[in-house]
């Protein structure tokens, strides 16, 4: 199973910026010469940066949007990048992966499929890429995950029977309790799904520290899927990153400091 990533929400820069600008500067200075190739996310960030210095009209230099944003990043004025926010849907990833992902606290918001409210009896498992090359190890993995799932199902039935199997007024909460107990045998490989909202600064940080973690192939694959999806949304915002394929056939997202 490969990670799958979808954009559910993206920055939308509104023409009302002009009204706002008219409030801030005299009419002869309330003009912003925009780069027609810039994306909505890039325009939003550039505009926010320019408001800091009111560098519109005669105060605007000849920089392109890419140059302007590169300068923000190089100078460490990266909080401006936090205005560009995306909401993403992510599935085909393991709970082992999501546990690492949610360690990223700053500029990220998460909603994750619940193993308490969702019955995992038919849940899928994410097989580590490495096992594809070693059939003997893959077979052990398949037996182990099938065995864990069987135990999960049998435990749910046993627990439900033990409490009487009677429809209860609090059935929903009871099932939650039973699934909580039964899920304790589910492996790290259990597939999960998340909705993630993250800003450009936080995404850059994530890609920088996670994209090239050589020994963590699932993290590399998700980072690459994320980069492929988000980079066209704001090439200037994700400058400094590049996508490669390593000899193991799997992707890596590398970072270099902007000069
Ligand atoms: C290769 C690798 C190996 C790892 N191994 C382990 C491991 O063995 N065990 C383990 O527990 N974790 C491990 N981690 C997770 C790591 O410690 C971080 O929890 C995770 O990468 C999130 O990074 P972050 O805190 O920079 O991100 P975020 O939480 O998104 O924070 C972003 C940035 O905001 C700032 N910040 C956020 N919170 C604070 C704060 N409270 N105080 C001050 N500054 C703050 C920091 O500058 C931080 O870099 C590993 C990570 C990597 C990349």
C-alpha cells in the first residue's frame, strides 16, 4: 500500500487586499505591482510581508515574488510563511508513521481516524517497503498481522458476550470500551487516515527534518508524496527542496539552504 495524499483546502488570496491597502497608504502609493506568475499562496505571503514595511507604490523594489519570498526565508523572517495554510487528507499510512507525524506540534492540526469508534475488524495493514524484497520476511509479517486481526475480532466477540450481549442504552460507549481493549493487540502497521492542516513554514520544517531520513522509508515516501502535491501550490515557498530517487528505488526529499 502506498501513501495517498489529497488537498482538501488551499489558500485563496482575495481582491479585498486592495481595500485594505487603501486604508494603509495614500492613494498614489496604494498600488502593488504583482508578479502574474505567482500562485495564490505566494501572493498572500508576499502581500503580508510587504505590509510589514508598507513597500507598495514607490517603495516597491523590482523583486519578483520568488526573489521576495527567498529573501524572507534567507533572513529568517519565516513567520510570514505561516499565512499560507493547506488542509490535506492522508491515507495508506501506518499508525507507526502517524505516531511520528503528530510529534510535529507547531503549525500543524490533526484529526485522525479513531480506533475506538471505528471497528477495525476489517482494517488494512501497511506493509513496510523493505519486506517486498524479502518474501520470507513478508510471509512472517502477513501471518503476524492476520493473527493479530483474528485475535482482535475474537476478543470483541468474547468481551461483548461477557457483558451479556444485550442491547444497552449506552451501546455506543460500551462498544468504544470493548474496541479500546481489543485494539491493544493491533500492530503498528494498522492503516490510519488523517486530515492535516499545516502552514508553509511548518511544512518546510517537516520536510527538512523528515524528508531525507534514510532509514525510515515510509516517512520518506510520505514526505515525497506531500512535496509533490504541495510544491506546485507555491514553488517559491518550497524552494530549497528537491526530490530524488535513491538506489533502493524509493524517494527522498533533500534540503539545501538558500543562498
Ligand atoms: C531522525 C529523527 C529521529 C528521531 N528520534 C526520536 C526518538 O528516538 N524519540 C523521540 O521521542 N523522538 C524522536 N524524534 C522526534 C523529534 O524529537 C521531534 O519530536 C519531532 O521531529 C518533531 O520535531 P520538532 O519538535 O522540531 O517539531 P515541532 O513540534 O513542529 O516544532 C517546530 C519547532 O518549533 C520550536 N518548538 C516547538 N515546541 C517548542 C517548545 N516546547 N520549546 C521550544 N521550541 C519549541 C522548535 O524550534 C521546533 O523545531 C526523531 C526525529 C527525527 C527527525
